[in-house]
C-alpha cells in the first residue's frame, strides 16, 4: 500500500492507497483501503474493491469483508461478478463460501451471458467449481430476440451454456416469430431446455391467438414435447 499503519496493541494493520493483498490460495485483493484484524484473521475492504481468484473470475464492489477463519467473503453494496466463461452477474449483498466455491444472494440479481440474454432473479446460488447457476422463485429471461420467459426454477450450466427450467410460460416476440401484431405467440410448459440454437418444452401448449382476458384462445396445440428451432 502507499501507507501502512500498524497498531501493535490491538493487532490491527491499516493499508491506505492502492492496497494489494494476496492470500495463501492465490486470490488477489485490490482496494483503496484495507483494515486487517490479525487476531480474527479478518479483512475489511473499502473503496474500489476488486477480488480475483486463481481461475480468473473477477468480483468488483465498493465494500467487502473476508473472514479467513470461516472462509467467507461478504459484499455489502452493488457487486459485479465477471466469470471466465463470459457471464456477468450484478447483485447486492453476496455471500461467498470460499471453501465450497459457492456464491449466494437473496437480493434481486441480473445475470447476463456473452450473447446478451438477460436473466432476472430474486435470489441465486452459483457453484463456481461445477459451473452451475441456480435460482428458484420469480425468474424472468429476456433473450436477444426479445422473447420473454417466466419460470419458477432455473439451472444454468455456464460451461456448456445450457439452461433447464420448470413451470414455464414464454411470450414470443411477434416480429421475430414472423406474425402480425394481432397475434400473441406463446407457450406454457412443465419444463424447458434451452441451448444456443434450440428450445425444447416438455408437456407444452402453444398458440398464436390474441390474448383475451378471461377467455381461452380459439385454438391451441398440445404436445409432450415442443421444439422451437431458432436456426434459420
């Protein structure tokens, strides 16, 4: 750091200005200010905080703590996580179990992939070691074709770039799907499996008929499996 203050009596070290910290596992921490309590093996990081792991994942925030004894990092403000697979996560109050390599938050979060598809969740858990992002509750996906997906559960393999979800309703963009504004193309299904080129729905129902409040569409298609191939 540019300045280091040592309080021997209370076993506290304070670093100010371009502070760099490295732990035994190779994680690098950069911050404007770091306060280290030796007896607790506890770090308080403030200012422009950047934490990188040995894989290359990058976590950015304005305030965080690192409890080395309990192997836990906690962020307290807006946090951005950039994964090596190309995904970006924006959330608040993230808890990171360093030993298990699992991040959690019970706050509203936005998860964006390299293609620009956006996943909005009310909570999440991300297993870094197994490349698995999961959420339950209120989930919304807006894909690059402006199609909207609403789910109650989702699991994303960030390495394979595949999504699996349940209790699904899908509103397709009229222009992308190739129908007029008088139509409302949409799916509902028990389960959904999404890859880059294809969407598969299990026990699905599909219709393009205009939404009429309180009324069933004049026609609908039911099937055990519906496949929406996005490759032209």
